[in-house]
C-alpha cells in the first residue's frame, strides 16, 4: 500500500477547513474577523436594497409661489404606487396639497391654503409622512 498524506478532516470535513481544533477539542474560528465583515456587508447591502424604493424629492420648481399656484416636485420613486399624498409642513402641521399630475420622476401639485412662510415638502409613503430636505416659500 502506498503512503498517502493524511488530510485530517475528521467527521466534520468542511468545518475543519474553516476552523481549527484547540487542545480541549473545541472549534476556534481562524477567520472570525471575516465573519463580522461579511455580516456587516450583508446588513449594508440589505439596507441599500430596501432604501431604493423609498420616495425622494430632490427639487421644487419654482421655489416660491402663492396659494393655488402649480408647483413641480422632482425626484425619484414619486409614482402613485410609492406616494399617496403631498404636504407642505411647518413645525406644527402638515397641509395637504392637491396632486394635479404624478409620475415616477415628478409630481405637479397645487399650493394648499396656508399662511405665507417657509414650508418643508413632505410626502406620504404607505402610513408614514416623510419630510424631505426641500423647502418651499408661500408668498
């Protein structure tokens, strides 16, 4: 019989390739840091995948106007399947605007009946109102 090198994989084959056995017979990970890196990468990628569908307003044209003026919001994921309502919001209240036209890249709305001042643009996605970092001034 020819001599062949011993692989010493034992009864846990693949596990022995990834881990090493200490003197007491317990498995110790050779690459514990890699496990944490891979776990962190999975969490970040999952967050990116789920965040891609969130509505996002990136601009408003014009940036100021009067009550009942038409205003165009530009952004991403603004279609009817993502955004059910648009608001102008101040520190206390959200004022619902009338949506005139809506697509994935833009929403045309009418300025609601509000006092003159600066307002945040907000959108309703499912049961949440998301305040966007876009401001509109009512004259």
